[in-house]
C-alpha cells in the first residue's frame, strides 16, 4: 500500500523503519516543523524528519495539519493509509478522510486506559503492573477510535518512562505493520473501545514532576521513574532545585519525610513510609553525579531536608 507516515520524536523511528522495510511504500512523512534545541538554540529537524531525509523520503512539515498547502499535497500523494506514531498535532476531520483506509495510530497503552499524551508516564506513576500498545483508527475524539489490535507488556520494577517507552516502541512497530498488512488484505475489523477502564494521561508539567516526600516510598519511587527522563523529577535543597534519578525503596523507617541522612557511600531520605536511597542527582547548573558525591560537596547538617 501507499503510505504517508506521521510522527515526530525518536520513539516513532522504530515504526518508520519497520514500515520502510515492509512491502509497503512510504511515499512521504508528516512531522512537526523544525524546532530550536541545544545551547545554541539552533533550528533542528525532528528525529523523524532526519531519518526520512536519510532514506530519501519526502518530508512534509506543516505548521498545522489544516494548512491548505499541506492538505493539497496530501491529496496529490493520495495515500491508501496514514499510520501515526506520536505526531503531536491534531488531524482535522476533513484531513482524516483523505487516505482511503484512514489514519491508524500506534498508542502506548491498552486502550481505553490512559488516553492522551503521556500514557507510559501515567501508567508508571499509578503503579500499573501491565501496560501495552494499541493500534486504532483516528477519529475526532481523543484516542477514542475503534481498535484494530493490541499487545501487552509487563512493567518491570526498574523501568523508567524512557526504558518502557523504548521497549513499547520496538514491539509496537511490529503490531503496526501487522495491522497495515491486514488492512491491505481486508481481513481485519476494528472493535469499539469498551466503556470500562477509561482513564486519561495528560502531558506532565514540570510542576507535576516535583517530589512530595510525605507520600509513601512507593509513590515517591513511581513518580520519579514516571518522570524520567522527561520532564525530570526534582526537589529542592537549600532553596536550589535538585534533579533526581530513580531511587531505591528501603525496608527501614529512620527519617522524617524529606529528612536527609548521609554516609560515605549513600544518601537516604525519609518519606511517608520507609526511607529511600537516592541514586543519581543533578544540582542546578551542574552535571549529574552520584548522591554520595553530591552530599560530600554540600555537607548537609543533621536534620537537613529536601523539599
């Protein structure tokens, strides 16, 4: 089939690569416009744009999917289907009808759980034991279209949003290609999402990533892992922001919430239940380092607190 692929970040690359390697023809990609990044704030193409250019595929970068020039070009290409992975733009209703078989989206949850922009992050923060990926037909309502196929994936104790999302992107790419194959063969039917189990996963803000040390240790652990690598979990020490990597949950309760205790080899912090051991931390304006190295530099007084 003739495809137009829509995606923007690195997590979309496994699906683009899988579709290019398949028997289908990826005629063009749709991605977000170049954005400023890095210390120099120079304009850079999205990861999907970079890969498409390497592969010699036409790149469409509309400021909005409703832009007349983009809509006209999409009609000229006349795709049979438009697979989508983390594109980041709302496709208007009239554009949804251009591909003969519609737009099909790979979403990183088992729908209807965690509709929205940050399903993996919210699954981790909520303490879900299992998540997955779904391929569904795009409709006007957010992530509400009928589902063609899904898979499940166990959430590992050490998973962060970054590692889990990378794993789902890899396994999900195979699911997406499989659905496209069956759409071409006309031997697949989408099923309406059940009404039970609906939940939403809005994009996490920097404020969402602040650690509350009064909650149970498992809640602290889950929020940090769910916000790693982005937007980045953080707390404060002596009025300065301190970015936090994943922690280890301990069995002992020796400290009050937010209270710090240090040794030569570790830094412990109290929570609403048991203590946690800090892993990597990053003070404002400095490089990431082990928590014990950070503590040797700041020398916390007895009773010092985070947050």
